[in-house]
C-alpha cells in the first residue's frame, strides 16, 4: 500500500509540472545535436504526457513499419520463395481481423500501460531528461542484458501458457494463426499482452535496482529492437540473410514459425539455448531433419 501511495503521489506531481530545460542543462555544458533534439521534445511540456506520446507513436510506427517489408514480400516472387509455410495464404480477412484486434490492444491495453510506466520507472531510477545522454557502448551492454532477461521470462511464461487451462482460456487466441505473419506478433489475449509485456520492462527496472541507472533513450532503443525481433519471429520468412544463419543461438522466424505450425516446442523469444537446455526443441529438430532428408532425396532423383 505504501508503494502504491508513493506511485500515486508521484503521478500527481508529474502531472502538475512542466519541463524547463534551462534548469536541466548545467552552465557551460555543450549540448550535441541529439541532446538538443531530445530535450526540445520535453521543453515546456508535461514530462509524463510527452514521454507517453513519444512511446506510443514510436511503438505504432515501428510495429507497423517493420511489418510492411514482409507484407511486400508476399507479392514479390523472388522473395516469396523464402516463405516458410508457402502453402498457406495470408488473406485480407485475416489481416483485417488481426489489425482490428491490434488497434484495440494498442489503444485500450498498451496505451494506459505506457502512461503508467514512467512514474514507476522513475522511482526505480530510470532517467528521462537528465544529462548526459547515454553513449552507444552503455546502451549496447544494457540492451544485451535486457534481451537475456526478457528471453528468460518469455520462455517460462510461454511454457506455462501451454498448460491446458491457460492455453484454452488465454494463449489459444495467439495461436489462431498457424502460419503467422509479422503483424500477429502482438495478436493476443489482453492478459497475455500484459503478462508477456512485463518481461520487456523487468530488464530495465531490475538493471536500475541492482546495477546502474538506465536512461529512457536506452529504453526506447530496447523497445525498438524488441519489436523488430518479435515481428521478424512472426514474419513467416526465413531468408539466407536472416540473423540466425550468422548467430546460431538466435531464434528468428525459422525457430518460432514451427511453434505456430505444430503448437509445441520452441518457447523462447530471442534465443535458442533455453529450448536446447530443457529439450523443448526435439520435435523441431526432428522436423528439420525430415525436411533435409526429403530435399536430399529430391536432389538425388
């Protein structure tokens, strides 16, 4: 209750103030271009509402923008040949159903969650307008840690969601598309959206708590990359240049598409090692072996 009261008080304080960058920039400090751009977005505006607006707009632009190249692939034969389940079509009715559900989720579920994130995150130690902004080395290390934490959370929660009652009442919605396309990454029951989403924000908050402060710029970069990963994993395409062909521990669409096709195995989000360690990829490897064998026989004939 004390924590809740603290959060409520902090929200009220944030809603009643605006940002004055003249009080933020130390005397004699030379702002670089990115720092000027970042601070100008907040100057004279409410920090909480501005942060939420940036977060929401970035999410929509990255989410749907990342999907468009995969949508274009469906109509380009030279790229369509890399579709994993090429015998299954993505119809306009499927896309429209997915889009309507996503818009509801983004505005009604995720929007309010974004609004509540900053007050909690600031209490944990996340910075927003503080200077200097993080360098790429700091961001790279922190984001790598966030990927590992999210993948751990996703693996175990995902396995739990495949337990009968939870699958039937919650996770089954996400599996309506046995041949996923990029836009289906966040097509899910509201509870699933909320629970899986905790894995994305736990990393930065835990890092603040036990290691060092995290800047909102790093948080946005992390979410950007996480969206790229999620949409790629649901894209239904496995290209020769797909990341898993260069980083064998990376999951990618090849790994996750099987999960949607067979409804079993491959519970991780970004990496393969948890599935390897706990043997939850055995059917996937058997499937890949059968495909390789069939290709060898066809080539031999």
